[in-house]
C-alpha cells in the first residue's frame, strides 16, 4: 500500500472535520494589532484566546526594541548553529539573566519551546533511566518521552499517592539498571489552569532519589511575587532541578530557555540535538527578549493588572454558577456539558452574535460529553470586557440548558 493511501481514509481525530471547520473553528485568522479586540471574519471581536498575558506583544517599548534590533542586525545574524558559528555574547548574557531571574545558577536559550522540551528529555535520559510523569503532561513532554528507550511510568493527574507508588516502582527498576529517575510535571497546566503539586512532589525528594523537571510555560511571568514562576509562588523554586520557560506566553515572543545548575546546563549545551543542529536564535529575538525581561522585572503593574482581570473574570463567572474546574492561574476554563453539535453552535453564537472569540476544546482533549471554553485574560483586557463576557456566557448557558444548541443546523454545519 502507498503510505499516502491512509490519508484518503482518515485525516486524524481533528483533521477528519477539516472541510467543514477549516478557517473558522480550526486555523481561524485573527487580524489587526494584537490586543483585546481584533478582526475575525471581517468583524471586530473581543478576543480571549491569546497568551499575551502581560500585554507585551504590542507594548511600545517592546515594539521599538524589536524594530531597532531588526534594523541593526537583520534577521539572519548570527548565521549557523551556536556550537559552530552562531554564538554571541548577547545570547550568553540573556540566558544568564533569565537564570538569575528564576533563581538558578545557569541557563541555556532554546529556539522553540516545543522543540526544546523534546530535546531536553531526549538528552537527559538513556535506556537505564526511568521517567515518571503526570498523565496530563503537555504534548511536547509526551513527544520527548517517545524518544526514550527506557521505562516511563505515568501517574493520574496531580495524584501524589499514585506518584509515590510509581516512584517505588521506579526505584526498584533503577536498582537493577543502575540508572536514575526523572519526574516531569508542569507548573501551570495550560488547558485547565490548575497547578502542578510542586510542593508535595518536592517533599517526596526526602524519601526518593529523583530529579524534577518542571515545564512552567504558563507560570513564567504570571506566577510568584516577582513573576519567577510557579515554584516561586509555591515556595519551592529551589527544589526544581530543571526549570523550563518559554517566550511564547508572558514574554510574547519566540524562543524558550532551560535553567538549572551549571554542570547540567553545560551537558545540555553539548548534547541537545535540536540546538546543536539548528540555527541560532536570531538577534532581534534575543535583543527583544532583553526588553521583555526588563519590563517583566521592573513593571510589576503589568502582572498586577493581569491578576485584577483574572480575579474579576473568575469570581464573576463563579458567582453566575459556572464551573471553572480547579484553576489557580490566569488560565480560565469554563466547562459545559455537550457534544460536537453543541460545541460548534456555542462557538458560532459567541463569535457571530456576541462578538466574543475564545478557544473551544472538545474530545479527545477533554472527555466525551464535555465542552471547554478556554479564556486567557491579559493585562490589556478591561473590566468592561469582563462584565460583557460574563453577560454573554450567561446567555449562552441559558440557551444551552434549554437545548437550543443540540442540533447542527444553527451552526450550518454538517459534522457527524
């Protein structure tokens, strides 16, 4: 059989709906300045789907720094991978400033967060080692573990009792193989907004010998007194052995970094294939990241404004009886009951009749029969935005409870 033959029969769990959903429900185009209001499908919408937590995407100082760096350096410099010809003093300075900010000895810049996490895992473990990870780990963590030839053990999301049982199993395994244990969790879980049990996991270090890798993509810049992340927020930053943060969320840019002790970082520098064999992060992104980090450190009002919006939105929705799950972060999931017809109809009604644009999550990301609308508050949203959105969601809930969205005709969809 030609390998392309299977494409004719099945496009995957999401791709199977491509003809009906592309450009509206999937791969929608948001146009205009990145802000709380953008253009979708020719109309202005109130947007709650951008990870621009601190509003840095269009901050005038950031735009100026980006433009000046592009004019001075161009987009090609430095040319080549860092190990060969792409190293600069600015890359080194930025990664040290990032490490200092999150309370670690050393840091290393990564071209992309997803790619970086895959390569961190691939570099750190070999077939003798055991990975123990949370069942709701991000796709980049899952893909990194797929490259691991040793054992990997999963525990139910945030279930510390089960984690300890898996650590007991892992300890027996490494006693035979002579390897080590890597525990992987997230600081903030980006879909449901709840926090990884970093404090409880850290306590287990007193009983078991393992290293802790934390993906804090959504926590960096948003959590903790200074914005240094979920570990700072929970008082266990020092217990995180490998800290991972991305520029794609609070920093509103491209790239990522990993931080920890100097010996471990040096090991990654010489063993991370995704960095050894990839072109260095372009200079405008590096110089622009300096400005973003500066604002993150010197403008606490940005994070304060973010949390003003977060608290108003989440408390207002809860007062109206909405189920927000267990979120303790800016990520604001709103859970409803329903299937694909309800999901498509709710989305279309919100966008067309209320001009509210947010992300909608359905099976297989959430269980069957569950619809999740995910709102991402930012510091550029207003309290008027919050009030209007709560009102719109209340109308949607009323219609959903009345069965208005149970057929596909309203959304003019043909999904089966």
